[in-house]
C-alpha cells in the first residue's frame, strides 16, 4: 500500500494527462468496485460560479441539524484532502492513501484522469462512511463530468456564464446545454439562472425529463433590507419563510447562494425527511466560511491575524482573497469592492490561466485599482506576467507592475500598501491557494 505522500505524488502525475470529458472510465471503474454510488443519496451541484458556496452552506446547515454529510469539491487551495469532507473533518492522510492504493490496484494499469481518480476516491469513502447525504460538486460542465454517474435527490445549477469555452462551447446556449446535462428524469432542479438563453435551455431540459424546476426570483425569493439582513420566501410558502437572516460571506451574490441552499433544504425536507429548523438556519448562516472566496482579514507586522479596526493602523495590512477567475466571478468581485469595502487605495495582485477570458476580466477590475501587480501562479496553464500586461487595456498600463514570483508579488504589494489600503488577490484559485498558504498557513494539518 502507498503512504500518503506516495499517493499524492501518483495523483499529481495524472495532471500530465489532458482533461478528458466522458463517463466511460468512471462507469468502468465503478463496475469494478460494486457501484458504491447506488447506496448513497446525493445533491448534485453544477454552475459557473457559486458551487462551492452553495455546497458548504448546505453542509453547514445539515451538519448542525445532526446529519452525517459528505462534501466533495474542487479545486483545493493547498492540500488535496480539502476536496473530501465528512461533516467538519477532512479525509485523513491514512484513509486517503488506503483508498488511493485500492483504486490503483483495481485499475491495474488502466488510465484515468486526475478528476476521475478523486471522484472515485470520494464515492468509495462516502459509501464506506455510510453518510446520510453527499453533496457532490461538478468539476467541469456537467453532462460529461465524472460526477455525472449518480442520480441525485436534488440537482442544482447555480448560474451559467462563459468559462472553459474550449470544452463547453462559445455561447451561453452551448454552455447551458452542458450544465443541464446533470438533470435527471423527475429529479427536482433548483437554479438561479438568469433570463437569457441559459434559462431557456435549462427550463426546456426540465420539461423534456419531467423534472420539477424551481427558479430563484420566481418560485423562491429573497428580500434584502438596507442593512443587508434578508428574508427567504420558500418554495412551499409560509411554512418555509424565514426572516432576519444574515451571511458572514460578503458579496450580494452570497445571499443568492444561501437562498439556493435553503431551497434545496425545502425539497429535502419535503421529499426526503431532512429537517432543519428556521431557528437553526438563522444561527448557522452567519458562521459559514469558504476560504479564498471574498475572504477578508487583517495581519499585523508579525503575520498574526488581528481584528480589522475601522481606525487606521500603519502596522496592519488588509487583505481580500477571491478566486474570481471568469467574467461572472470578476463582476461579483468588482461589485463587492465598490459596495462593501472601504479603503484609500486598492492594490491588486493578479494571476490568470491562459485559457481564461483575461481581457474581459481585467476590463472590469482595472478601473477600480490604483496598482496592479501581475504574477504567475504555478501550473502549466498559468499566464506569464508579461502576457497579462500585454492584454491589459492601454489606459491602465501605467498602473501595472510585473513580478513572476508569487512571493515577490505579495512582498511588493505589502511594501506599497499602507494601513488604509486594501490588498486584493484574485484571478486564479491557484494564486489564491499560494498566497493564502503564505499568509495564513495550511487550511488543514
């Protein structure tokens, strides 16, 4: 049997094989191990942005209500173990190595991708742990994603915007078609897709498969007050209306993500007997955290986390880490910066993958920045800093600095900032993972 480091190294070596969409490999592997997914209940979560926030909110609520819940998400920020969670605990190094060794033995030399491997490991672990429910996040698209070998209790499509065009298509209609591929016959669908081609595609797929379709703003709603407290108006009327709610996660879009999670709870309660009281919802929502997504904190000169006082302290640096990496995510980041954070100057550290719509993203965020430091996170798809500079619109080039090392880029931002400024790191979850580890250490030990 491999030890943990050997198992992680084996998995990392699978990244040299290109992304391969399709279900044949997953179905073939699951045939070999007795179809563990058939003994599990699932919520399947797809969408361009917000999948992780919806998933971790749902997990937090169900765990506090006393259920054993598995959570599978991607990508991770610093440790692969972050992808596999049971209630409040991540998979242990020993269990990861044990299950990875079993997968390698069953494969007997057959080739699968990195994501297929982690999905197989997740399904084996959750079946072994006999969880009450698994929240399974789609990796890429939906229709041909490795997770699409399950039949869930509820399907979620958070939203649809342009991303991964090389795999999902060049129009909203094409991307929506891929994400709607998770919809199963007669399985209810919860969504926040907007009134465009994506809504037409998702609604038509639901009609075709006789799958009940519940849309944010139509079938369930949020009402937001001036102080950002909000009310949820549920799928089943008065019985599921909840007032006086608040979120720890910043950004107006996080209220919508929380509402999606509550709509899923409505359906799980009505169809599957999962119960979470309104009182518990009010108590839990303000505690939900999701690292690297509009994550705001302050550090003193020694690197210790300190309370972000409203008064300025020259020895304190203010940080905002956000994994916004596509135009939809960057739009939410830009809105949050404009509406929810106060600062004298915005110093942006930015890194992107080459296969992203970098121009559209920079065009949204650059006008808000006083300084942009381009850098290159690890990964063969990462864009060099000089490439990002060339893409930056000409009117913003005077704001830009280049540092190919993430360590150097962060140090430059810290040196430029004062206690009244905000250092924002965005553009890639790979960059967020590297910077977060430098500033706060590992998420898990």
